[in-house]
C-alpha cells in the first residue's frame, strides 16, 4: 500500500479528528454502493480503508511513524531511535507476520510471543500460579457488523481457528474473552485469549447511544416536490418519504431502525438529516428560472430567525 498519509490526503502532523474526517469524506466518495460498476472506485475505497485501518489506530500509527511497521502493517524488523537513526527491533523477537482475515486484522507471532505482544499492544501476556498466560489480539470489525453481531473466525498464533460470537451492540475498545484459549501453564491450565474490538467507522452512519444518525443529500426537486428515497440502515436499505417543501436541516425519523438493545428489549431509531444539494456546476437553465422566479416571489428566509 502507498503512504497512508498520502492516501488520505493529510499531513503527518494531522490530528486524530482530521484523519477521521478525511477518511469519512473519501470513504463516502468511493463507497462501492455509490459507485456500482466502477472497479477503480472500489480499489480506491479499499486503499482508503486500509490507510485508516493503520492511522486510525493510535498504536499502529505510532509504530508506523517510528518505522517499526510498514504501510501494510507488516514488521520492518527495525525501529527509529529517539535521537534519530535506526536500531534493531530487539533480540529473540524473530519476525512477525501480518495477516488479514475477512474484515479484521490479526497479528500472529513467528518468534517470542511476549516480546511481540509488548511491542504491539503495550502489554505482555500475564501469568499467575499454574494458569497459562493470557494472549491479546486486536480485532477490526466493520461498523454494521459490530452493531448487529454475528459469528466470525479468528486464527490464533498457533494456527488454531476459533469461531467468535460477536454480541449485539459492540462498542469500540470492548474486549471479548475466550476462556481457555491462551497459553498452557506449567500445570496444563490454559490462560485466556483477550480480543480487543476496534470498530471501523461507517462513511454514512454514526452511532448516538442506541440511535443512528446520518445526513442525506436530496435534490432541489425532491426537497420542493417531495419523493421517496432509498437510505441505508443497519438492517438493509429502506425507502424514506421526503415531505414536500423540506429544507436543509429537516430531520426525519425511521422508527426502530437503530441499534438493538437487549436491556431495553428493542431498537433505537434512525434520524435522517436532509441536506438540499444543488447540481455542481449549477445548470444555466435552473439559474435563469430561479432568477425570474425570485424577482416575482421575493422572500427573506432569515427574517425572524437572525437578528
């Protein structure tokens, strides 16, 4: 993959918010659902997602900036000294391979596991008594899959593949514990596998508690005359009725299309904020019509609203 900063179009000094905003803008622009039949857009979307997968994770970004991993997340085998120059990554660590499985990433060791885990996650495996050490992994999960739950497969460092049940309504940073799937202890009692979930933001949908929010661009014709528009939800696309005379900022509710809450026994709602969007560039015929119409029907939209 190319330089992730260049892919997202941000400088290396960009803040986390700037990186997140750049990703959402590009992901929305190149999303396959909005560019059907365009393989170039799909490849660009994958590149943007891969760049954010690295720069959107504080630890991965730090390691990339330090030269410890490359743009694909693979170990370089060397790191930048605090004072400049390059140094070996440490003895006994061997190499680390970086693997992709469906919609998440797993680091698997090819050397001393303790050293690798401390380097990647800032924490080592722990041991106590006769119990084996716990092993930590980071699992990148798509936004909608995280909220809807389901099964996925995780391949552990020793080559074992485990089915993991993702609970409904996962939150970013939540840890799933797989009991007895860690290293075996001196008495044969295994530790656990701790899987930290990192949610990949959706380019359109945002979570607000148990509700979902989104901004929907609508044409001038749809805003003035009304209409029905397909919108994405967690459970698939649905048709939304746009009332006649809708303005930008109008918020419509899709009842029961939010996040499922086991404790509340139902779903939240989805709120759709309308954004009236003119053609770009403005059509000359439309400009002439509005000019003629405006001269015959003058009105001040700011009257009584702005002092």
